[in-house]
């Protein structure tokens, strides 16, 4: 759709990911405030700490990205770098400001991300209710940020397997939920999201702009 604006398109995707990360950081921050619910004698506490490390690393990456915008760094320190690398670092800094110079839009993006995250958490709560899981929506909202922070790691396909293991350790360790029920809850929640994704995919032919659709038909 925009062959001459590839960089701007890429930055819009990065901005979307940053808004989602901020929403997840806020959710995990709330969970951390309730860390007294995580028993010391189970794996739950270790899982919470691991999730904090993962998101902490992402925040550190954004901080280093911010450093590329500092005038003194751009004027002096970067001169020590080879010309190719220096130009790329300068471009990173410029792209950072292209995002943050619109704080109102970023705030709206974060608000929508928080709403989407809440809906995502509620999906798993409804999945648990379908198997009569003895967990409140508040308890589900406590464990889901931890789980989502860890399935970001590219160790499995969309977190399949890892998500189920985390559900078992957290729900069983914290709230005494049978491991089988925790696994079913995770699989059903993921299945619901996959179904929604499939329905969205079926709508793609109807959402492609006409000019693009005509080009596809001609080719």
C-alpha cells in the first residue's frame, strides 16, 4: 500500500509493540504489588522473578534506544564508531523521536493496549469458568501478566507447551488448582484466541483496498 514509506510502516509496527509492552509492564507492576500472594515454597516465586527479568531486559533495550537521542552522545561518542554503524545509530535516535513526539497518540495506543490485554486475560478466565476452575477474575489477572511476559521468549511456537507449564505451576502452586484443570484452561483459552484469529483471517479478502485487490486479480 505504501511502497515509498516502508520505514514509517515499520515504525508504526514498532510503536504498536512498544504500546503493548507498556501495557504489559503496567499489568506486571500490579502483579508485583501483590507478590505476597506468591508462596515462597513453590516455583511461583521463581516464575515471577523470571518474568521481571524478561520485561526488565526489554525496558533496558528501550533505554539504550533512548540514549541514541542524547545530543552529547550523538555529537562526540558516536564519532568513535565506523561511519556505517554511526549512521544507523543516528537513524535509530531519529526514529525514537518520531514515536515519542506524539504523546497523545502514544497514550491512546497504550490505553487500547491495556483494554486489549484485559480482554485477553478475561478470555482465559472464561476458559477456566467453563471447567469450573476455582479462580476469581482478580486471581487470573494476577497470574496472566507473568505468563505473557515469559511466553514472549521465542522458545516455543506461540508459547504452546510453555504456557501450559506456567499455568500448572502458578494456578496449582498459588490457588491449589488441579494441574489437569490448569492445562485444559490454558489450551481452551489459546484455542479461543486461535479461533478469533481464524475468523479475522477469513475477513482479509474483504478488507484489502480495491486497488490492491485489482492488482492481485490481474497478476
